[in-house]
């Protein structure tokens, strides 16, 4: 056991910061304070604060496994022991207690560092390790494992247990994404509480009793949850690990870059883990305004496309036989410039991207609207009114009544769903899931929050808008992609896709978009793209639209470039380059800057930051 003060892990610091922030919020809201002494320091905390959380405020070091600041306390692991002196049965007495289960009371005296406390913590670790396998060298959690860390700081150097450890079959897949190693589980119930309280699907549960207790999918089913990946991150041991990340690298070999998820418009903050030039894992980063500390499974596991062998790695030009053939960047860009000069501006149309960055879209608009002079530039695969959300993601959890129309919220807007679930389960809000706008309007009451998809009719949006204005309800149209709002802010607007895909334009330039699949009338889009004389597609993959193109340009993924995404709330957030672009692919903005230069409109863009500054200045 080390005598000097232990350096806490970033996760422990984040947990403590969250607990202290919650106390500050409660105190600011007027919750009565109680006074206690922790390790000799006087502390005042709001009534209801747990002793472990008061210890965090005092800066004391209390080890823990099952405690989590966002989950209810269950006292499952007994690791957070401390000496707690309080008034009991008319007498003051001190006992060793699990501090995550005891609310603070006036006059308490807490000691976290006495020899008795250390001995008790040591004993708990010896017990927890009695059945825990010596897997650290082959465990994905090794190197960032709370059990490993606590054992080094608080555990016994040897064990008195000589009996055979409990054995289960190793590495049991419990879903497409998660592997369970039951031997490593310390039954802390973090994962089961997460499934129950945060995801609200209860897809993991405790099975059996006593020493045979284990966790598993409810009633033997698969752990099919939209949020299963979070359990991997909060499991304090290597019992739940990622099938994707399994054996891809030791945690200390994985470098992390702060970024933003590219898979929907919620804008979850993530850390992109990479090793040897490959994206190997996505972990959540805390942002209390958006994703708290969670991601959905689409965000956590859906970025494998970045490493795909199917990625485009070189420009392609359609040859005389109608086949797309690899070409040099110079040949491809020369051909595009010739076409841009050949057609009249009104014969050219551009479709921007709701998944490319603000900077990419800004240069796209600058090229087509500014340099070429066409008005046919748009991006909406389905027309929807551009009305900013009237309720932020964080505010959703304080709504009293939430009405959603026609979406499967946990799939379509996962983090919005988690807030709605929180409002319902923790704050008693009601959630009406209406099939139609008419049904939603019937339920609308003053102050209610209305959540609409982006795929309704013009008449439905008009009716919803009028009803919300009349009832002082909050209208929120939830846009679909990581940068749906960014495309708008960048100016990829003015033209409607109904016109651009009418079949009347001779040249189409399509940036990071697949209208042949995603346009609300795919057959119409296919016909228009096939009919155009010259089509440029800038993409990661040979999509259905790219297959019809005259020139295809390979674009870098979100992990291979810098830029800005604007989430459904209109919040700007930076994505950062983690790895080099695959093959000969390039960031979209770089390709567009090159084209602008070839058209004689050269600008000194050395980075996405330069473009952002220009865009920012243009906003006035
Ligand atoms: S699997 Fe992990 S999170 Fe779940 S109970 Fe076991 S140790 Fe705790
Ligand atoms: S909710 Fe959206 S932004 Fe968040 S992790 Fe999932 S896909 Fe990504
Ligand atoms: S952390 Fe307190 S009992 Fe587990």
C-alpha cells in the first residue's frame, strides 16, 4: 500500500467533479446544508449528499467500484469504506461504513485514512480478488482498469486464498458488440443499473444468487440495446469488453483525439482512439449539455467504416467504355474545371452535404454559388422548414410533457431519447408518442415540448407551428445528420433539390451525399443523375450515386480532417484529425480549395481553421 497520496485517474476526477457540481447546483437551488468534518476539514454539503461525495468535496481519496455519480447507490462492492462517526441510538459512535450508501448528517466526522479503514479496504480487495482471474496481461481493460489501479494502491500484495477460483466459459458474446467474461465480474451492478436507469431498457440483469450471481441479458436474450457500449466504459473491470476493440491494442498504445460523433445530429462528444494509423475505438467524452457521458451504439461502434477496405482511395474518371478508371488528382480536377467552364451557370447544380463539415460546405457554396454563379445549390433530401430548436437537449429533461411524432427516438435521436427517458423516469414527465401531427396537437398543452422528425409534409409543419404558437408549446424539428445545420449555416441553400434533381440540369456536383438512395424520391434522383451529362461525386465510398458519376473524388472521413459540425441545437463543435486520410483521399475542403485555385479564385487556405475564420467574418 502506498503511503503518499495516490494520483487519481481522469475518470475518478471526472466523477468527483460531477458530484461536486451536483452539490453546488442543489445548494444554489436552496437545498438546506449540513455540516460535517472529513479528514479534519469542515465541509458543508446539501442535505442528501452521500458521504463519499462529501469526501470528494473535501479532496479526500476514497476508493470505489460500484458508486457512480449518475446511478443510484446500491453499496454492492463495499470498497468505499471509511470511519463514520455519528449520533446513533443517543450515543456518538464511529463505525466502518460504505460511504456511498450513507447520506451526510449534521456533525458527522468522517475519516478515510485511518489504519482500520485501510485494513478494511485491503480485506475487501482480497475478497474481490478471491475469484478474480489473473487475466491482466490478456485483458483489454488492463492498463485502465479500476480494479487493477485500486489493487495496486489499496490491495494486499498476496492472497490468503488458495482454493480453486470459480470458473466460467471465457469471453461469451452477449450481443454483436459486447463480450462478457463472467469470471472477471465483481457484481458491482453498474451495468445493470445503467440498463435500467439510464437506457431504460433493462436489457442486462443479475442472474442467480449468492456466490453464483452473474450478470447477463434479461431472460437469456441477446443484449440488444441501443446503448450497450456504455456498459463497457463504466464496468470497473474487464468483464464487459468491446468485440470491435478486442485485442486491437493495449490501452496505453491507443492515442486519443477529442472529436464529435459523425453518426447523427445529436453531436455527442467523443474521443477517437487510434493506433498505427487505424481508428480502433470510440469512447464518450463528457459534455453535460449534450451527451453527459454517454454515446449510443451507432456512435460507439458505427465508425468502423473509417477503416473499411471499400473506401475510395484514388480519383476515378469514366472512360470511353463507360467504366470508372483510377486517375490522378490532376487529371480528375482538370476534367472538372473543364466541365465547370463548359456549362452555363444555370445548367449546373450542386448538392451539399449534411455530413461534411461546415468548412467543406462553405467552400462548396463558394465554388458553385460564388465562382460559378449558379443558384441551384441545396442539400435537403427531404424538404423541411429551417426552424431552430426551441428546447436544448439538456432542457428536455426538465420538460413536464413531451410529445414526439412518428419517430423511434432511441434509434433516430438516441441522446434526445436518453433525456426524454430521464425526464420521465427521474422527474415524472409524461411522454406521448403520437403517430401523426394531428394526434400530437390534440395532446398539446401549455409549455409542452413537441419533437418532430424532418420528414413531415409542409402542411403538417405549418399546423404544428401554429398549434405550438397558440399553446405556448416548444417546437423542435430534429434534423437527421451530424451537420444538417452546418450545411445551412455554410450557405448550401437557395436551390431546392426538386429543381436540382428535375432532370433539366446538365452538370451535377454532389458533395458527400447519396441522393440516389437518400432523396425522398430515389427513383427521380437516379433518373436525374443518370440523365445529367457530367456528374462529379465527392465521397468516401462508391455509393449508388457515385456509380453514375463521370468523376469520383475520394474524400477523407471525419477522423481524417479538422472542421466544425453544428448539432441539432445549432451548437458548433470541432472535429479534429486523428489519423491520416486513407490512400490518396483528401479532405473535402482541400479538394474544393484546389478547384477554386484552378478557376483563378485562389485563397490562402492552409487549414480548416482558415476557412472557418473567413466564414465567421462573413457572418458579420
Ligand atoms: S459486468 Fe462489470 S459493470 Fe457489470 S456487474 Fe460485473 S463488474 Fe459490474
Ligand atoms: S446519439 Fe448520435 S451523436 Fe451521439 S453517439 Fe449516437 S449517433 Fe453519435
Ligand atoms: S463504492 Fe460504495 S459500496 Fe461500492
